[in-house]
C-alpha cells in the first residue's frame, strides 16, 4: 500500500496510538500475526496498541492507515525486530465511539467485545472471546479453536457446529441463548472449528 492516500504511523517505539479518527467514517482493523492479540474497547475514539511484553516470535507493531474513502483500512503489521526483542503479541484498544469492523488472525488471543459500534468481526486462530452486554454488532464469524463466554443479558444466535449450554434453544435458525427467541447478533461458527460457548455470570 503506497501513495498519497496512505498514512504510516511509525512504531520505532513499542506502543503508539491514533485517537483522532474521523467521525462518520467506518474503519476496518486488520491484523495477521503468529502471536497473540489482547483486544478490548475503551471509552473514546481511535485505537491504541502496545506490545505484550513476554518472549515470543512477534515483532513490534506498525500501522498503515488509508485516509481516503469509507470504510478506511487500518492494518497493523510487524516491523523488522531483532529476535532478542520479539514479544508474544500485541495489546490492542479500540475506541467504542468509532465504528469498527475487525478482521484478525492470531493465536492464544483474548477478545473482550463490548462496544455498541462493532459493525462486523472475523476472528481466526485460537483463544478466548467474551461477548459483553453492551455489544451491538453485525455478524461475528469465528474460525478456529475458541472458548466463548456470553453475558447472560446479551441475546445471540449461534449458527454452525458448536458446543453450547444445555439450556440454550435449538431453533431453525441456530442456537438461541434466550427463551423468548430474540437475538441482537449472529455468531457464525465456520466448518472445521472447535468452539465452546458458556454463559458468563
């Protein structure tokens, strides 16, 4: 990605942020790494990224960001990092007032999804996912090995093969965690995945 419509955020330091994203623009956060991503939402706009400071195989992050069009892509990728300085992955914060789509491939990750402005999500790899009561989203697609904890106040439907709690309803559309048959979002489990759902407290 080169040209006048791309802004590169340097990452010679371990962490950086861009909390001045434009209102009214949709953003796509894309990550593809062999390491871990710990993701959670914070109050505000934009994004913040730092390293998970444990030994690993992942280099420091940098951001390549388009600044034209809608939606706009924000891609976090590894910079060349000495092997002695490589870490286990990255800690990512996304502002809950920015409209986000997330597309992440990573391993042994933790995703705390609890934002009213998550448009869609695709999570590939392995890890833990928490779906919070404030989550309002389009489809969430899962591919890999994940444990998913669902806040009991969040009505969802699970489409695809998954291990779900015994009290959930097996309906025509999928598995519903609410007895009234309503749902706020769809979680799609892709073929070949191993996904276990449980209810949070």
